[in-house]
């Protein structure tokens, strides 16, 4: 019976600690610690019974530099007394650190900087107050991350994790005490010899790594192949070992050969729509002034890869689902490895979500419990050192601790997408500047969409919220096929709710908001029909009038810029102009007709 792929991968990591970081995608973070404990036992068994097992440690948003790196501080002696001594930090543990990151997308700045500095570096130079040393960067990092958050992470950070594992296919349970290290290590248990590396295997590694050139991933594949050969007890690395290693590290997948997907046929609109668009009454003609707009290159993210069985025959196909950052359209959130957020004042402001505590210099945003604990420890340590009786603890300046906060976005984009607008109309030129603005500002995004085929309720708009414009769901929303019903009024009402939510949240309020409606203005579903989930009578201008009435309530919101991106509509040219006027904003006309291109 073949070994479980995850158990086999853990054995390879124990044999070759320099393979690199392991990133589990869409895995329950609670499973990471049991995996790390199995790896710790296997690493301790490498080289015989006398091996030292590393101790797993969990790091995250509240981990500080003092906890990670060597530092001077209080230490407990064998006589149960406190003393000032050098602390190795989590990265200085022997035989090497084994660190677990439950959510890489929300890890603190000290953790992400430590990952970039140590993983794959070989040697780390440490220069801290009272510490100046050089040490080998040996250790293990196991991290988990949700799939939608992957494209938003820095490519420098993701490049440190050349091993990718689909968490949905990983074991749901794993008892560290029930896994035998000998089963994990195979024939490498108790052996110090390494398989030979034939020169022709180098070409095999380069042929299998078909993604964007990455030295770290190629090295990880080569080291994993040598570990696979060691588990088999082979004296030399063979081609089968390289292929198996490519499956384990997430470069290739098992199953039948993956061929390029054929273009999807367009989804036709329903034959008999429940609310025909022709029921909208015409309005008087108005002059249309198309505005020139810059060209826009569509952001393309990889399609989800099909589920595969790891133990099946090898396939020479790159696993885009596990490496979305290598897509040409991947957008990483800026300022990931920096402390501050652009636009904030340099003075400390007690706003944002509390994610831990740090040293403070005054009483602003004081973390009471950590401050009292630090004062108590200092008082006891001073009494032990001087031989005096400990008195009542007194808070002094070095004891102060303040809350560490994660700042929210300072801008927001509310994007309303009417998929039932003119067929074969490309709104990208008019939409591009606003998407770029949201990306540059790091804005939160609320998407409200309607009028697309396959919606759960065509009389109600759908809404979701994204941390940034890099969320892959937004790209999917821009590609939806058109439907028939157009509940524009309900969508504008939802947009108003989103704007008020972002603008009126106290310290969490944003400074600027932008409302962008991509529509032709032909709302054919009144608010009453949306509330009743049905149309009881012939619809004339009720849907359009309801949308204009709701839009007038948004015009009074301060700090909101409203814009309408519309096609050139010769039949009803005034609908979008009236909507923009009611919003107190402007309208951009995008003419994508063939005759306009000529």
C-alpha cells in the first residue's frame, strides 16, 4: 500500500530541511500543528535515535521581532530565579526552528520579514542591539492560506514557499502519536548517506518545472527528488524520483493529461424572459457626447484547476491553481512588508483592529494587562537580583505596552455591474481608471451585480465584499454572460447602504469613496417587484423612476464621487444621463461598436 502523499512529503522535509517552506492552500489552520508535530518527530529520528526533535511554535499577527530573533531579556534559571540573559528567539532554536503560520495573508510584519530573510537564504546575518552573529538559515516553515488571498500576497513572500499542497485533498485528521517515524522516513531512518545526483537529472528537473523560471522551486524539486530516493533506499536519484517529487511539491498533478481548455460557448439569454426589456417606455432623445477613454488590458487570473488524485500517473502540466501569483494578471497588495499605511499621520492613532501588543512610550491606547504583567515580572526580577523583598509593583516607562492594531483601508470602491447592458459591449476602457485607482489606494471593494445568466434570483441583485481589487471573484464578475431582468433600483439602493456603512463607522470610516455604475440605465424591475420577488403587472417606467429616486438619496453623501460608465445608446440616450444627474456625478460613454473603431 503506497504511503499517504502528505506523509511522504513530511518525510522528505525531515530528510532535506532545505527544501523550503510549505504552503497549504484552503486548509483548516487547526490541522497545521498536528502536521508539524509529525514532522518534528520525523526530524528527530533522522540520523538515529540520538537526533534532537525540533519544537513546533505558532506565529501570527501578534508575533514580535523580540520573539523571533535573538534578544536580551528575562530568563528563568534552574533555581527558579530570574536573570538577564541572551534569548535565542524562535529562529535560534536547535536543531532548527519549526514555525507554523495559521494564516499567511494575516501574518504580522515581523513574521513576513523573517520569512523573506531566512527561507532559502542559506546564511543569515543578525544585527540587533547587543547581538551580532551569523548562523545558517536552517528550519521549517508550514503556512496555510485561503485560495482567494493568494494573488494578493507579495511575490517575494510566495517565492519562499516553493512547495504547495492543496489543503482540500489533505487528511482531515492526523494523530502525531499514531504515526511511526519509520513509516514517514522509509529506508532513510537511521541512515546518514545521501543518494548520488547524476548530471542528467538536472535536465529532468528543468523540463518538469514548466512555470515561470524560479531558482528556489527548481532547487526544492531537486532536493525533494533526492529525499524521495533516500526514502526508497536508492543509491542514486532516478527519473522516477524526480517525477514523484514534482507531484509532491505541487509542480505537476496526477491523473489524465491536462489539455488546454476549449473556449466556452456563450451562454444565451432565456428564451422567454419574465420581464421583457421592451416594456420600458422611451424618453425624449438627447445629444450624446462620447468621451475618449484610455485602452485597458484585461486582468486575467488562472481558472481553477480540476481536482486531481495525487497518487495517479504523472501529468506534465503546471498546477496554476497552486501558483496563481505567476499569472500575468496577478495583483499583489502593496506595502505588505511595511509597518505603516500610506496616508496615515506619523503620530500614533488608536484606530484599527487589535491584533496584539507592543512596546509603548506613553499612556495612549494602553494595553493594561500586558503592562501590569511586565511590571510584575520586572519587580520580581529586581528583587531576586538585589536580594531584597519584592514590594508593590510600580509601573515604569519600560513596562508600558500599547495595543498593536491592523489599519483598515482608507478608500472604498462600490462597483455596480449591470450585465444586462448592451450585448457585445466592452466597458473596460471606461472601467479601467477606477480599477487602477482602487489598486493604487489599496481600497476595499464592494461589488453589486445583477442581470446575468445563472443568477439565483434575477429580480434581486447579488452583493459581496472583497479586501482589495486583487480578489479573483472580481475578475469572474467582469466576465459573466448577460441575462434579461435588470433590478437597477435595488442595486442602487444596495450601493447606498454600502457607502453609508463605509462612511459612517466612526474610527473605521474611510476617507474617500467612489461609486461606479456600469449600466445602460434600463432598469425594468421596480423596487416593489424586488421586495415581492415577482412582477404582478406590466412594467413601464417604474424601474427607471425608482432607480432615479434612490440615486437622489446618494447625491447628498459627503466624500463620495459617483460615476456612470454607459454604452452609446441611440434608442434611449437620456437614461444614463438622468441617472448620473440624480447621483450628482458624471457619465462616461464607451462606444465599442465596430463602426466606431473605424
